[in-house]
């Protein structure tokens, strides 16, 4: 199974995410790995969302500082 999944990692990831292309026996056999994979994806998505929010905050802060400089007559 490792050889097959490593050779077709993108297809395997898609199968795990969607789950509709697997036979029931394979789903049962891979259930712990599927749950672990979905938890990992959720954590990664949460981290990406957090990073995006932090970048948006920093961008807003930069814009605010640029405006302050412009209001003071200083070119950025």
C-alpha cells in the first residue's frame, strides 16, 4: 500500500479527502490514517487562516503608518 500511495500521492490524497472513490473495505482499513490525515489538513488550514489574518493586520498597520508619514509630509 505504501508503494502505491507514494507513487500516486496526489491521487491518494484526493481519495482520502473525498472518500467516494474508495471501496468500503479500503475505507475501513485506512480509517485511522484517513482521520489522522483530515485532522492534519484541518490544522494546516487553521494555521493558514491564522497567517492570512496576521498578514492582513500587518498590511493594515503598514497602510496606517504610510498615511501617517504622508500626513507629516514625508514620502515613503
